[in-house]
C-alpha cells in the first residue's frame, strides 16, 4: 500500500497486516526504549546517583503512557510518542534551578517539595499545551522562527553529550561534567574501551547490517564486550551498571501519589509554576509541530495541528500524574515504525506495550545494562540531534561568496544567544526572550505576504503563436491553468499557508499549477519538503505542477532532490506554454505538419483566386533548426509567413535573450519591414526546421503597382494582425497588474 492511500484511507485490518504492525511496533520499541531511558536520566541527573535508575524508569513510563493515551484519544497515525531532547533539556535545567533555589525562611528545599513542584509544572504545562490546541493556536505557534528552537536543540544536544562523559569514563558515582577531567584518577580504562566500541558500532551500524536499528546494534556489541570483560576477570576496571531504583521514598511516592506531599510548597511557588509551565508548553508545542511535519506521510498537507496539541497536552498531564515527563513525537522510532511496515495504530500500541514492559516487568533486567554502553549510544544520538539547519548555515557563512551573509549571521547569532542564555541565566527566562525574538523576526519577515499574485490563464497566455482553433480551446480551458507568484522567504509557517491556499484554489477545475519562485529569497528544508508534499497531493488529483525559477539558484539546488529538472522553467512564459501544450494535447488540437496558404489566419479573408495571385509574389524559404533568420539591428527587407515549424523572437543577440513570442505554422513575422524601412527590432531564431514564404519589400512595391487590390487587402490583414497583438498585450498587462 502506498503512502498516498494510507494518508487518505483507514487501514484495513487482517492477520497479515496485524502481524506486520506487531513486528514494526516491536522493532521501533528497541529504539524507543534506550532513548526514553536516556532522556529520563538526563532530566533527573541533577539529583544525583540515587535517582539515576528512577529517571530511566520515568522516561519509560512517560513513553508508554504517551502512546496509549494518544491512541485512546483518537490518533490513528503510526507516530511513536516519547520524551524529546528539547523538552528534556528544558526539564533538566528546570529541575536544577528548583533544587538550587534559595532557601525559604522555614527550611531548605527538600526532595519532596522540589519534585512536587517539578511534576506540577509538567502537569500544568500539559494543560496549557492542550489549551493552545483548543484555542486553535497551532497555526500561530509554528510561525516561530527556527533559530529560537535550534538554539535549544543544539544546547540540549551538547549537554546531553557532555553529561555522558562521567559514565563513559567509568566513574562509580555521578560527577558533573564540569569536573570530569579533574577526577581522571578515578577513571576506569576498560570502560572507555567498551564505550568506544559501542560508539563505533552504533555510528557504523549500516556497514554491519541494515536489518536492525543502529541503536540495537550498538547496544548489543557494547553489552557483549562489557560482560566478556567481566567474565575474563577484569570487571574491576569497568564502570557500573544502571542498577535498581534506589531513590528516596519521596521519589517513589511521587511516581504514584501526590497526596502525601506538602501542598504548602505549591502555594509558595505559584508564580514559578505558572511561568515555567507556560514556557514548557510553548517549547513542547513548537517541537511537536515541527516533528509532526517531519514524520508526516508524503502528500499529507494537513497534520491536524490543533488536535495534535490537545492530545499531547492531555497525555503530558497524565504522564505527570504518574511521575513521568513531557512527551513529544519521537522521530527516529516513528520513521523506523513506518520503515518496518507499520501502517496502523496497532503498531503504536505494540510499541507502547513493549516500552511499558521494559519500565515494569523487564526493568530488573534492564538494570544490568552498563552505563558506559548506554552513554556511548546516547552520545551518537546527541551528535545526530545537532540541528542540520544550523550546520548548513555555518557552512554557508564561511564561504567567501555566500549570499545573504547578514541574514545568515543574524539567524546563527540568535540561535547561539538563546543557547547561552538558557545555561547562563535561566531556561524559563530564555524561552520568553526567545519568544520576543521570534515576534520581532516574525514582524520583519512576515510583514508582506509570500503570495505576490494569483491568476488564471484564460486571459494571460504564452507568447507562442496559436491558430484560431487553438485560441478557442485555450479561451475555454485556460482557467484550468493556475499561476501563483511568490516572493520572500518560504519556510515552515509560510509554506504551510501556501499549501492550504493551493489546496483551496485547486479543489476543482484545475489541470496545472505554475508556481513562480523567481522572487523567493530563501527556502529552508521544511519549505522544500512541503513543496514536495504539495506536488504529491496535486498528482493524486491529476493536477500537474511546474516551477518557475532559474536553474542556477540556491533554491533550484535545494529543490533538485525533490523535483526533476524538466519541471523547472526559466520564466513564466515558457511554463504557460508548457501548460497550454498539455491542454491542446488533451483536446486533440494542433497544427498539421505543414499548412497551406488558404489556412493561414492572415489570409483568411482572401479568396482562392486572390491567394493564387498573391502566391506569384511570394518566395519559398526554409531554415534549419537553430538558424538565426535575422538579428536585432539588421536591415529589414522581407515579411515571412510560417507554414511549418517554429521560430522564436528574442530581445538580444542570442537564444538566451528575453523571448517576446514564438511563431508556429500560420503565423507571420517581419511585417514591419513592409511598413517601416528601419532596422530589425528583435532577433528571430528557428526553434525547429522552418518552412514558409517570404515577401520582399521590392516585390511588395511591384505588387502595389500591378495588383493594388491584393496589396490593400494584405495591408488590411496586417493591420488587423497588429491590432490583435496590441489588444492581447493590453489584456495581459491588465491581468498582471490586477
């Protein structure tokens, strides 16, 4: 079953499909389980060693609850839900600030009060997130510029990597990464060796096998190496395992019940809880909407943004009630689930059940997982979580001929500023500063709409000559060709809005869409992907898409991986000509290989006898394809009537000049030579082998003397032809200015 059908129809259950969903759910859980454990430990790392295993369990419980609750709330996709690196980074810094807040007049902050506030923030953050969805703020939230979220994600990835150093070095107790190298005397060398082997196996897993996720390959190699060394008698040179949950009773109580904890802590910390919960909801919502687009099916234009926020908000509130942390869409397991055949919500249920089993029944077994092995795998994941957009911008910035260097530097500066602010001052404060920056950037970049003009091609046509029959077809069917001219930057929010407009405008009666991207100043990877989704959705409805842009731009280079080069046109005129040719082909209309003079539009009022009398003064002419018939500035002396082939008129001395018109069989050109003895005003080149007739200025002079009635009738026809061209040009200008 292809991706288009799965996005538009509910999967049909059968034993075969259910079996595939079960396999996909189990395989994706092998990736989800270590990620959930790692992010849980990352969130609770500030509380020390006794909360290490409990953090892992909290991550697993969160992931299990997220999958089950989202399906119960109506999610029928194959997305896998679990804690995310961005929100976990926020929670880790938040818990650090809560545990190190100044003491009150009554007492020092104890673990029970700190954890109560922490989980209250997660619960209220989930409710805020659901409220965002109820208020339909999903479309607004995703307009937040990428640099703000990139700053959080990059710093989260860096910290996640650094936090693993203590376990990689084999320390028996938790040491902050800032003091890791000062305690090298406690390092266990074989622990470093096992971690290095695990890291290498995870990073190069595709060289080993493509039938299992890289995380599973890395964990397997590391665990085998670790316990192989233990069996060899060198276990004292290794670091510890995760171990069973040994946290205080306060932590274990919070996991199941809030009622026994001091509620006075909530009242005294109301402002902290409200501001932190709001900041958490904003970060979680932006992250969820971005991940929803990255994990959406090809051709899926609508992701149900507001409903997604409602589901995740309720899920996160439930998770907090059971001592879990904030969840989002888990990209890696989601893509793995789909890659291994997951096609329905059953695969998500299986994934969640496997994660739940890991956090409960199987946790005593998982407790024997070496910390160095898990940390090495997480280091690989941390590196992979460095925002690719940031890496691309940094690479472009160092190029000497980089375009828009100032805009690139501004984006990178904002990303770095938000990253450092979240560490140096306060993560909640950094979120709100990021929101202010987001609003400012939004005002600057979105002050003008991306859509410059929208029109249909019943009045505006290409510059290629068409005979009366073809013109009639295009007049009747030209409205089926839609042109949308864009300008400015095309990124996540603006591209989503474009997708909605395209979906509305092409709902019916549209055969072709021409997107003019020549004025697009920047397009990011998400914008390019959405254009691909638009193409897939249009193709499913039988609508063809063409892009108007120069093939030498960065936009064309970014889109080249999604679209074939034959879909690109250098100007709107050639794109409209392509769409017209498609309409005429479907209508079965087209000029014959060679026209007789009586079928030439210029001579339609001539009788057969008058045409034969005119033929005496005409000279047969022909040129091969590519031949320049005359150039701009040449002296003009003849009029030409085309009976076969095509020729284009350009402003310039080569074929790369601006095309004014393309003449086909039945057209006339060079007529100004009979009316005005001045030089040629444009260059005419044969696009194909060209055949026709020529009437020289000298022959026309004799014609006027010997057969004045034919000459007068020819001049009248030329006047009518020029009038039609002027009227068409005026209509085109008015349409483009509307």
